[in-house]
C-alpha cells in the first residue's frame, strides 16, 4: 500500500483521521471506536489536547454524510461518546455555530436512514446531547432541527429493533426534562403519535425501554395539555395496567428497583390532578397497583421506599383514594411500621408521615357546648372536624340511644319537646365518614329539664275573686321559677276550658248552684305543662242577678203592660234591660216597664227580661199571658179599617173665646220647669194612609211592632224631656185658625191617652204633673186631643162625662174632628168607676194636662186616632 503524499504518523490516530486517503480515515475511525469503547475519557482528552481538534471535528462531521453505512454509523457512535463530555459539547457547538449543517442537524437527518445501526447510533448521540441542560438548550435553539427531530422520534417509537426503540424512548425521556421541550412536544403535530408510542412502550419486554417510556409519560403529565394527550390514550392502551405491571416487575427480584421507581414516578405525575387521579382509581388493576407499592415499601432500598411512599401520598391526596387505601389495609399498616423505624431517612419519613396523616382515623370529639334558650330548648354546638383526608364528616348528636341530630352542621337547636320525657338529657357527639370510619363518643354533657325552664312549678295564690251563676273569675301569681311561663291552662275538672297568658281568667259556661273544682297549671317555654294548683268554687242561683218581680198585665185584646224590678245582686254595672216577647226583642232601655201594643187578640205571649251588665247577661224566668178575646166578628181587619169607622161628623162650632183662653192659660202653666222628670226617649209619629195598614191586616200579615202596625214612622231621639208632647196641636195655630177661615188640612194621627189605671200611686201622678224642665218663653203652647176631651167633658157637667164631646165648627183647618173608636171607653176615669175623688178634682181643674203629657211616653189609653174628613 502506497503512502500518502504527506506521510502521517501511524502511532497518531488523529493524523490518520486527517489523511486524504479513505483507507487511512477508515482505519483512524476504527481505532477511535476501539478507544471509545476502552476509555471514553482518553478519547475525549486526545481530541481536546490536539492542536488540530477543530479539523478533526470537521472531518468527523463530513464522515456523517458518507455513503458507507459502517463509516457513518461509527462516526455517529463517536459523536455520542464525545457529547457526553461538557467541554466537548461546547467545542462542538463552537464549530457548528453559524452553520446550517451542524452536527445536530446531521444527526437528526440520520434518524431517517434505513441502516438500523446508523439510526441507533444517531439516536444515541442525540440522547447523549440532550442529557444535559446545555445540550437541550442547544437543540431547542434550533426550532427547525427540533421539529424534525420530534417527527423522526415519533416514527422510531414503533421501530421493530429493540435498541432503536430504546434509543428513541431514551432521547424523548431526556429531552422532556425541559419544560420548554414538554410544551413544544405537546403542541407538535406529531404529539398524538408520540404519546401513543410512549404508552405502547410501557408494555415492552425490554425493561429499559419501558422505564424510559414511563419517565417520558410522567414528564408529559406535568403540563395540562400533555396530560390530556396521555389520558386520551390511557383507556385504549391500558396505561394504568402497564404501569402496574412495570411496578410489580421492579418490586420483584428479576429486575432492578429502578423500574418500580420509574413506575411510581409516572403514577405520581399522572394522579396529581383530579382527572388523572380518577383514571387511576377507576382502573380495575388498582388493587394490584397497591400491592406493588406495598412490595416496594417492604424493600430495604430507601429510594424505592421513597418513590412508593410518594406515590401512596399522591393517591391518598383525595378522599376517594383515602377510602380505597384504607380498604386495602396492609399498605396502611406498612406505612405505620415504617414511621416507627429509626433508620428511615428524613425524606422517606416525611412522605410516610404525610400518608399517615391522610389516612388517620377520626379522633374523639370534644364535649359539646350547650346554651339554654330564653324560649325553651337549648342550642348545642361543637367544634368542627376537618381531617386531612378531605372526607366529609357527618356529626351525630345522641342522648343515650336516641339520635337527636345527624348531619354536616356543627350546631343544632334541640326543641323543648325532646326534654319533656326525661328529667335529664346526656348529650354525646360522634363523627363519621363515608367509608365507615366512626369516632368514639365524646364525654356526656347533661341538660336538665328543670334548669331549662321546661317544667314550671304550680301557680301561686290561686283564688276566686268573683263568682256568678254562670261564671267564675280566678286570679293567681306566677310560679316560683327563673322563667316566666309561656301561658296558663285552666281546667274545669279534667277539661281544658281556657288558655291565657295573664295571671287570671274567667271560666264561663257554668251551671247555677253547682260546685266546681278548678285547676290551673303553668305551661313552660317548651309547651310542657307544670304542676297544678286547684281551688273549689260554687256558683249562686241565676235569679239573683236577673230582674225580679216580672209582672205582665193584660190591657184588653191588643196590649200587655210589662213591669219588673231591679236584680237583687246586680252582676257588674247595669247597662240596659232587654224585654223579649215570644223571643223577639220588644224593648231595650233602662226603664223597668213597657207596654206592648198591637198584639193579636186571644194569643199567648211569653215575656222574659234580661239584665245586660258589664259582666254578662242575666235572664229572668218567663211569664206567659194571653190577650183578651176579640168580641167582634171582623177580627182579621185592622183597628182603623173603613168598616169600623163612624160617619163623618159635620164641622163643629168654634169654642168661645173664653174657653180658648182658659185652655191656653192651663197649657202655659203646664210647661213650667219640671225638675223631677227623667230623660226618656222621644217618639215622633207621622201619619200614613189608612189603606196601607188596611192592606196588611186584610192579608193577615203580622206587624213587626205596634207602632208600625198602626202606620207610624218612629224616630227615637234620646235625651229629650217628657215636656215634648207627642201628637199635640199647636195651640197658637189653633187660635189663629179660629179667627180666619183656611183650607182644611189633613190632621195628624193622635197618640192615645194613657190610662189612669196604669198609674201606680199618687206620688207618680204628682211627679208627672210637675212642670217640665223647659223655658216656657221659648216653647210654643200645645195641647193634646185629650185636653179637648177633658175640657169639654168638664164644662158639660156631670151629665156629659160619659159622652165624647165634639170640636165645634170654628176649629181651625189644621185640626180635624176627633172620631170616636168603635170599642168601649169604660176604662177612662171620667166614667165614674174611679174611686179617688181627689184625682177627679185634679182632672176637673185641668191638672190632667200634665199627667197626660207625662204619661203619653209610657202608657196609652184605649182611645185611638184621628181620621181625615
């Protein structure tokens, strides 16, 4: 073999490398490969110490373009060895600066060659480059080269050759140590294919390939986008099951501990977030995964224990993981045993203690706090428990075997009804979680019902302060307790009759002359009745409070005179008397007599009088009387029907002026002030046509009242004096009418005179005769029809006393002729049947005017009406 033009030293391999003859270059590459296999450090030092190191590096880069596969593959191997040294990486970067065909770009292109050795050695060289952060930065500084490299590596993950596949997985694992590389890979178009290839590599038979893939998967799960890509492939390729297989292989004796550690790393990165954690727990092989972690914890290797404890802490970081790890049981026990090991490293101890805090069972809760409420019951509160496991805690408050509350709140209000059945209530608290963890019961806190004011004592000083025939008034004082009772219950025997909030009550609905046992109890704030206090009371006879002496006198066929006396023992303040005739209210006032008119003949009427007082109503016994029998045939007609009217009398001659002046003088004297008159109700009457009542009587309709049946419109005006005469003629108008002729006007219907038989004594007659409490100068002189009757009767002498006088023809048009009624006038006092001569003398002297005026408010005589001419 001929020597080269510039003879090179055989002993200097670098001179052979720089030789222009291919044989020498090939021989130099072979020698450098052997040197790299023997000592990588010697190879690197020999090149770095050479004065022609830059020329040597350029020659090696050119050899990467060689068509000779062995020469290209061996050169790629040599670059892989050289890139492991930091100084050499910097030298290579300086030599490649500003060149588009630098060593990294050429190595990336070699990954696409068909020669497997060249591809494997090129991938190994790139893996050596990206092992350091300086090399990764060099690669990332060339985006186009990095993108092409990722594309090539994604295809190599499905390469059939084990070494090539391992080199690609190793390159990705080392490259993904950079956060920038992780984000760049996640956003690369070949990201899905790359993730799918890594997940498939987890099940590779080569442990190193599976470990490199697991590490790359763990690094991708750091970013959210990368974790999403990995989880998308998890179910299809059984990611968790592959990690479980790798973990168990590393825990066994057939493989090194690094496999299990790498699986723990990938598992921890995957389960850090919620979606990855759920994917791991939902996997059917999760119990086997816990078994693999238990095997790693049982090894003496501290690194394996640290990785296993770290994976277990990530799994129990969420409540679902805590539940499943607790259910495993053995893993928790092993962690507890490791926590007691004195030789355990500090880092391992921290991870183990973190797991145990998450797995810790619920402690015994502190005693509850009880606050008595003013309205009864109690408010119970306790300290909340927030376990590191994150499990929701359910609190259970119970008294003996009765659960009073169960829920997530840390307070509850116990109603007063819960304290009614027992005198004392011991409250205990327990805590529980959804996995069945139940804490011990806390110490009991006793709540006494008496201390809560639930059962008050009996009312004090219960006594009867008033008693009627139907009511009993009670009074009492509050019980001796710290709380005011909510209310009081009053019982008549065993029957609840009253509920009140005041210290007193009225028990009504009682029977007269009966003895009762009345009981009162206080009701606590919790509606719980306390002890009873009782008292006995006897009701008096009912008639002691009712009006007495009810008397009913029959006044002919159509009238009843009713009178009564005051109650013997008035029940409170007397307001009014109420007279009922056959159940209908006929009178309501303060007087103690009343005349009921326009009644039906030959009819029984039941009369009762009720005293209305401030304490209630007291009704007298009923008295029944029947009106006189009607002696006439046309009983169905009204009193003033046309068939019963007398023929119209011709106008009478006007009375002499002397008689008129005499009447006027007597009337004026009758209007003097009456100091003894009581206030009465004034009733004014207005005439209605006779046909109105005639029709009602013809059809047999009952009149609602006597006055309405007669055709009156009654208007009650209280606080008027008796001197306001009813149905009287204006005397001044009468006198003026006697002087001048005027057109006849329709007469007023006159109210009948009061019968003298209704006067009970001379004293009452004298009181009526007293002058009214009115000013005679203001009141116009009036005279009633009875006055005319009396005057005419008196002047006519005793022979005329039994007859009805007539008004003369000189009567004014304002007054019509008085028409006699069709029945007898036998009850009038001038018929001679009255025995009191003094009373007759008063009638003869004109004093009758006063008595008739006063008596017209209460009693009517049997005379009736004035008819129209």
